C-alpha cells in the first residue's frame, strides 16, 4: 500500500464525489422518471426507461465501488468483497469532505 499523498488529491477526491453524486442521483430519480415514462408513454416506454435506469445504476455502482483512494491507492469504498459507500476511505480513513 502506497502511503504517499498525491499532489492532485483534491481533484481526485472531487472525482470520487462526482461519481457518488451520479449514483445517488440515479437512485433518487428512479420513481419520478418511471412515473413520468408511464404517464407519457405507457408500459413500453417505462420498460425501456427501467432498463436504461438499471444500466445507469449498475455503471454508477461500479464507478463508485472501484474508485481508487488518492492517498493509499486501494479501492476507496471496497474492502474485500464488502462495499461501504461512506464518506471515508475504508482503508486509510481519508475523508471526502473538503476540510481535513
Ligand atoms: Zn485510502
């Protein structure tokens, strides 16, 4: 495990925050988007939107789960096979918040 601090640490932390924001946005918009698809296009459009949502949720989950910590280089949210989407690295406890 490399304990050196990356000079672009703030930018890399911001990238992790962006990935997390994308994932939570996908999750939060599921019900309203499906409801809207049902209203304007019926079951067929809702099915297409549901499949698209599933693809985006999967991609977001992979992007978040496999994000690398800029300080220790391990996966920020994964330790072994378990995933925690908390605001700290599960290995070195580096915080995603802007203050140290
Ligand atoms: Zn770390």
